[in-house]
C-alpha cells in the first residue's frame, strides 16, 4: 500500500499549476473531451483529493474536465429489478441524508458519515472516493460487501463490473483515461445485515487505520452467506474469503466470530506508516472483523 | 477582603465578539493596501547543507517580480529572542540547518507570480551529514550544527538546592523513572502573516503577533533604527499559544522587500511553512528520581533532562530553565537538583508553547508520583494532599508563593469527580486519575534586560463623557484580554463596560506592554489599567466635588454615576462631570504603569520562573480504554483552579476548556513526525491530529475561593495553567483503568495496545510461575523497575 504523503521540498509551491478547464453538459461530451485530450486530462468532481494533489504537484494535469454541469449523475434512486442506484456525483452527505439508504442500507449512510469532516462530506463525491482508489477509503468496503456494481461510460459505450474487480492497486483502477464512472448499483439482495466499522485515530477528520465491512445472511442463527471486506490493510480493499468460508453454514457463536477474525487478520497484508504499524493493523483486523460480524448479525443493516 | 464589584466578576460579552462572528474583524491576511505586493520566502530542502551559490537572475526576469533578495541584501546581524543566544540570520549565509531554513525571498505582483519566481531561484548546496536526535547530536563526531557550540550543546543547566543525595540517603523509598515527551506544534488556526511598509524612513508592520513590543525591539535592532521609527500594529489574531512571540522572516524579509520596492509587501506562511517555522514544544527526555519517607512525604527530587532544541535557540533557554524551575511549585520539598542539556539538532527550532517548559516534566512527575504512591500503598490523591504546597511559602529555588489553595483544589476535585467512590472501584476498562499543576502569572523579568515597566496604560475619557477609551500595549490574541482590561478600566473609573472602547497593541498609539505570554496580562496589564482608571476617577471626583459643592472624599463613582457616599440620591453622571472637566481643564486622561517587585534568588538562572503570583490547579479525569484496540475515550474531566479573583467567569472557563483541549491533544494525538531526511511527515491538519469537537469530553471547570495580594483586585493567571496537569492526569487514569503505564507522549492508542499486550504476556507467564512467587518489598519492587 503506497500512502500519498505530502512531503514537499523546502520552498516548493503550494499553488495550483496552470491547466485548461472544461465543463461539459453530458457524459458523452465529457468522454469525447477526455478522449481528445489524452492522458493529460483529469476528471474533476468534488476536487477534495485532486486539487490537493495538484497543489503539491503530485499530479499536474494539462486539463480538468468538470462534471458539475452533468446533473443526472447526482441522483440517488431505486429501480425495480436493478437495485439502488447512487449517482457518481452524489456527495458523501447526499448518502448520509438519503431516505432510501436509511430504509434499505443504513450501513452505507453510516459509512459515509464516518468520512472526513462535514466540509469534505459536503463536496467530496462517491465517484471520486472510488476512482481515487485510496486503500483506506471508507466507501469501498461496505459497497463491495453489499455486492455493488459500477458503471463505466466511455466513448465506445458503457460497461458494468463488480466494484470488487474495479481496484488494481493504490490509486489504480481498471478505468480507462477516457471513461467516467457514472453510477454505483447496490443490487437487491437477501442479506439480513451489513455494517462498516472504521478505526481512525480521532473521531472526525481521520483516515481509516483499518476499516472492516461485513454483510451477512443469517437464517435462524445460522450464517448462510457472509462477505467481509477489509480496507487500509492491502493495496486495494480485499475480501477475507478464508474468514467468510469459516462462517458459512455454521451457527453464530463467539468462538466462530473470533476464529473468523483470526482468519481475516492472517489474510490481510498491512504495512507500517505514520498512522500505525503493520502488526497493530493486523490485530485491529481481528478485532474489528468479529465486531462488525456481530453487529451485522445482531442489528441488521446498520 | 472582597468588595461588591460593579463590572468585574461578571461574564460580560466579549468586546470583539460581534465583529468576529460576523466576519467583520480583519486579520492581517485580510488587509489590503494600495500597490501592495505579495512576498514569499524560499526555504532549504536539506536538513544540513553548505550554500555554494545562489542564482536569482531567472527569477528576477519573470514579469511581475519586483525584488528578489538573499543574505547579501539584508543586515548580517544575528538575531533571536533570547539575547544570550542570538543565532539566527534573516537569510542563511554559509549554510542551512534544517529543512525549511530561510534562503531567499521574492516580492511580486500576485501569489501566482511569487510561487513561480521561487521555483526559478537556483541554489547550489553541498549536502552535509545531519543529526536529528539530541543524544546522537551530543556524541563525539556528530555533525557540528553551529561552530560556536561544541557537541551541539545549546544550553546546560546544573542547579542544586539543599542536599538531594542526603535526602535520598535518609529516604524510606527512592525511585527513578524515565519518560519521553514529544515535539508538538501550537497550530494556531490563523497562519503567521505580516504586511510591511517602509515609507519615508519609517517602517510600519501590521502583523499577527503576541507581542508588538518584542517585534518592534528586534526589528529596530536588526535594521539599526530608533524604536520610534518602527511601528508594529497587531491586527486581530487567530491564536498564538507561544508561537507568535518572536518576529519571523516575514517581518524581516518583508521590511527589506518593501524598502527596495517602495511598496507595501504582504508575506505569509502556509500551513506547511508554519510547521517548519515551528517554535513549538520541545521533545524532552526526562529522568526523575525522588526520595520519600514512610508516609509518602517527598524529601528530595532530582530531575535530569535532555531536550531537543532544533536548529536554533528561539525561546529555548527559557524553556530549558522553566522545565525544571516549575517542578518545585506544586509540592513542598526542600532538596532539589535539576540538570538539563538543550541540544541543537537539524530539525525546526523549538520554543515556547502554552505552559512553556512545564507540561512534559509535569506529566513525568505526576506519573512518577503515582508510582511512588503505589509502591507505598498510598492513594494517589492522598499522596498529593500530603505534599501539597501551602500559601505563603518559598520554594527551594526561591519562588515566593503568596496565595495557594492547591489543597482545596484537590479536595474539591475529589468531591466533584466522586473520587472516593470511583478510585479502584470502576469496572474494568474504566479508570480515574489525578494530576496537579501550577503556573506563573507573568514572568518576573522581561526577555531582554531592560528596566522598562512591564505594562502601561492610558485611559482617555471622551470629551462629551459618553465613552472612555483604553490605550494599552496588552495583546489580545483571542483569549479576551481586551474585554477583561476594559472591565477592569470601567471598574476602576466607576464607569460602565458597555461604553468602553479600546485601542490596543499598536506601538505608536498605545503605551508599552510586553504582550501576551507567560500568562501575564490580567495581573500585569491589569495592574496598570487599574492605576489609570483610579487616576481618572480621582480627577473626576475632584471635578464633581467642585460642581456639586461637596468634598471629593465624600464622593464615589459607580457604573457611571457620581454620588455622595451614603446619599446616592445626590448625584450627577460620569458624563456630565467628564464633559465639564474637558471644558475647564482639557483632556481627561488617566495613566498607569506596572513593574513587578524584585523577585527570586541570585543563583544562575534564578530569574526564570519568578512571578508575582502563581496559579494552582487540580485535574481529575475519567477514561475508558478499549481493551482490544487500545482506543482511549476520555469520558469526563474535572478541573478545579485557584486563579485568584475572577474578572470574567465565562472567559475564564473558556480558557480552561481551551487549555485542556490543547493538553488533551498533546496527551493522546499530537506529534510532529519526521522522515529520515528531517522532512516533516505531517505538516497539515489532517495528519497532525488536533482533537475535534467530537473528541472532547464533558468538562467541569470549577474554582476555589482565592485572593492574590500581588494582583489587582486579587487576580492570578488562568490561560496556561490548565494545560499543565492534563497529560499526567490521563496517563494516571489509563493506569487505573488497565494497570499499564505508557512512558512516552503521546499516549497513542497503539502504545496503549502494545502495553496491554505486553501486560497480558507478562501476566500469562507470571501465572505459570505463581507457585514460586515471593512478594517483594516496595523498595525492591521499585528498584527493579529502573525504566
């Protein structure tokens, strides 16, 4: 996991480098501009990651293509047979305040609520959180646990894939430079509970040292299905499959959840950085895995 | 002793509250002047390097650039804030000593051009070996940071009062513990900024400062100007906490850029540059030994400290002395030894941060005292009561304590927190801890040697009697001194707060005052204001006497009404008398000045820590520790303060909350981190974790009855005192909750987790050897733990 560290040489600028600015009115138009400009162009949504990286000259795009005039990307809706749809330009606070999410997947709204601080949540977007592919991002674990799909639109058309297959490394995804992530779909499902537990080093404005999401289907105290997703302990969010396998088909017990925690801890690949050591992260995975499972089992989608 | 006051003692609204909440208040960064340029400083990318060559030609050629300056364009005179160690230059001449050291500066028409120009300055460096740890820096063969200081020793202190060795020999129990503090940064929300205008032989600087006077003194000295030709004006300030007490490159470079261009120049630090400029808390390595008798009475203490000073002295000499000097305030013991070495390293310079040198040693001592109490089987609160300082005593390092209600602070904190019902009785994972603290109410001596009074004030009553303006050099940096001093002025004159105006902290229009540091203004500036107000009142009563045909001594004035004592129905208004005074005699002015009495002993360093008065505080906190993750939740804190008479209770409790907030941050979250090349890893508010509102516990701030004879109306300090006990208090509460001791700050979740794991492992192996276990005596148990 490569952490983005804003180390500056002494005296280096903290000033936005020059760039051209575009604000198209449709996704098609945006893709066409991106295709035209090539790899030097970047998509701008909330800008809470991109503009800071630009100020520190970690990225120096020749052009920014803003999505702010593409209103259709900012909706949250439900389509029968498809599922719950989160537009990529929805802000984190749109998720926090969404009645639809409160009714169906409060866990997603709660995960969004744990992110950053209110100012960032007011402007940072769902799509940005995914496309930036920061290993400690808070939305991917819960969305992957709920089996979310993402839609990518490019000049040649659109494609849909599981979010789980979207990330390839820190800051790396399968998205092409002329593609735009337009929506996230949480499909209808039989899960009985889901949750995300973030461990940060203060209550607000802290990145996840470890984030664990769990989604479970429990019938008469027996776990029929389980998905556990770990954040900030590998180059991408990862499934803890050994832990999931241990759970399926078994009755809920303290020992079972502890065992799942140990398996998840064994499977993760944390690094040491300025926030935490690898061994601390690994033990937190154990603890948070059993706690998130317990909560998803006992309390539903919270 | 207490009077029935009309204006002081009341939570009047802050005098600048409305302009601040409506955004009308202008900070230096908000100000614009015609033709103003923007300036910025180029700093070093290396922690230690020789400057071979600086080429500014390309930067100078950039359109919009008006001036580029290096060491060749500025006075070569070394400066600093501690006269004993002036070791900084406006720009580095031969070499740079930390990442962020100042090399050159640019003035241009706008921000964008300035940033572009900085990149065009070419500096050739020969990179030198660097050292980042004070112990390594003292070793033979370590890189030499300043030629004048062998082994990089910046300051060395050896003080001995009484006979510590003898006290230890006579003690029932002697224990040594070792602790490590961390580097923290004040992190004021408002960045440093300055606008300099050098016009017609006079230099005017608008700046975000804690002390216009020291800025004026050092700027004048640097440029060889009479102080009268330098005007320093404080604007609204968004926090200082010790970091804005000394002039920065912004004032010096800005002045030169303004002189060269003939235009006003605005300079500022961004957040990263603030961290690099630093002047925050030193990292200290602290070894404490104490000897106690069978009942826990402290007989002697030896404090043996080393501190990482960073690349320059800043206020660090005072910090080094304070670290040891203030350990003697809270507990009564006769024998004390203090050894300290402050060491240069290739890191940003450290200085004074809220509580100055005191909070980390206090953390160490309060933890140590808890362990001594544990060795002896004494309740930690009882241990503190047995040793608590009494009023009208003298410390071994010769500080005279007048008022001191520490015992009552401890007792009240005990009652408020429910200590007796909680200590040792809380459920697993919950704990309660206590620590105490004390702080000066202003330093007994100024930073440089001078016989100027410490504070002065003028009150001018408006010609029509409708208002009065207080002119004071005292410096409001958000703490509310403007408000408190106006309350004091109104009280002394017999006037009303609502009709008070204030002009403050402008070296040309207001009389001299040393500014906001060492928690001095309520007592010292307040004393000058009281005198000025009383002088107005005296003149006014004389005038009213003439007008009313009554002897002035028969009259009194209160809340804007002058009346015959015992016959309040016979009265005229303050305004009527004031107007008449102006008609008959000219301006109605009152003047005041304050100089503290001669304080302290005659030994080397005796001045540091002297003060006319000392505040005292006891803090108890209750924490919850997550046994599996090490996460610490502070549930509740009780702070009981002895700060003398209270002028404005709301502001006072605000200071306690703010000081506690900073203490909390340093206890658990804050630490400036560096990579192996001396670059700051977390120079931003995302990774330098100040606590947020969500992290704050429930706070009870309470006061004990107290009156300080050395202060006007009996006042003492409050601004820094509440920062001091917090770190030790939390550490002790964590110990009570989980039986683990973290020997370094901050007490991070991971350190707690690690200590818990070590304890579990130790308990496990101990359980296996239970059968052979033999109980140790307290002495043996203690000496075995020689951390």
